[in-house]
C-alpha cells in the first residue's frame, strides 16, 4: 500500500510539473525562418509572365488562445523580383511585394514534437513597379487565401526547431495602356526552416 501511495504521489508530481512547465512557456511564440519562395507563375495574359524564385527572411508572431488553438501573423520585408516575359524574350523590369499573412492554427498533441495546420488570409501590396514595356502596369494590391502545415520540434528550454510549408494565393491584374490583358497569379509555395521561442 505504501509503495502504491508513493507511486501515485510521484505520478501526480510529474503531471503537475509537466503542466507547470507548459504553463511557464506562456502564450506567445516568436519564430524566425529562412523561406524558399517558389512561384507557380500562372499567367493569364499574352506576355508569358514569370518572376524569379528566391530565399527570403520571415518572422512570425503566434498567440496561443488555448494549448491547441493559436493565431499567427507572418511578416517579412518588401521583396524585389525580376519580371520576365516569354513573349518579349527576356526580363521586362522589376517590382516589390509585401505579403503579410494572418493564419488561424490548430496544434496537435503529440509526444516529442508539435505538428500544426493553419488557414487564413494574405494581403499583398505591390510597389516600386519598374517595367520596360511602355504603358504596362499592374494592380497594386492582392487579397487571397493561405494554407499551412508545419511542426515545432523541442530542442531546448522554450526553444523549438520549426519546419513550415505554406501555399499563399497572390495575384495581380496586368494592364497595357489602360486595357486589361489578364491576371498574373504568383501563388507561391513557401518552404521554411527556422527557430521559435515560446514565452
């Protein structure tokens, strides 16, 4: 009986300790990632448009409403891309885009790692558009959906290694001398790896 009571007390202590450790982490997590941006380049114009792929920095701020439900705001700095036209036969200029994204996430309970899925909305602003084709311009804003899957792997106290994949729907309309030529959908796949800190 005494051994059973001691075992029960030890289990209770471990459970309380684990719960306290989880609570001690706090509701916030900040992550920094290096992200490979791979554009779908869906062109609905007659220009055969595409932009270059690149690696970009990314920072996100996550707030946990419950142990499983969280909201994540993803930020970066304006990214410059080269715009290429297959019809023209080369590069036709550059533009920048700033794509903040807000996602609602569900984090699964799993031993040793913490997988999650997310869905939300992206707002992108195109700026510094410098095109060599006379009369060519693009719509300055884009609103679209975003999907996400990822995992946080504990590597230290409150510290996590993060792997993350997002599909973000970004597009713009292309005009030539005020006439709409069609839509150009970047719709990038974003593959990221980084570190997160929970507090």
